[in-house]
C-alpha cells in the first residue's frame, strides 16, 4: 500500500482508493483519501 502524510491528522496514513494522476507541471502522483478523516491526500512521485 502507498502511504501519504495527512495534514489534518499530522501523521502518515495508508491511502484509501489510490489513483495514478498527473499534476499540472507533468509530475506523476498518487491521489486518494485519508481513511481517518476523509481528506484528500497526495503522494508525489512515481509509485
């Protein structure tokens, strides 16, 4: 599983429903939701 930092919870969490996305500047990232609070979290970089 992919982990990302949740700003609201202030800790690393496992990304729920991860999706491969491309940011505006062309960099790859993984987008998903935090399983604790439901906030959108990103992990920048190829996974």
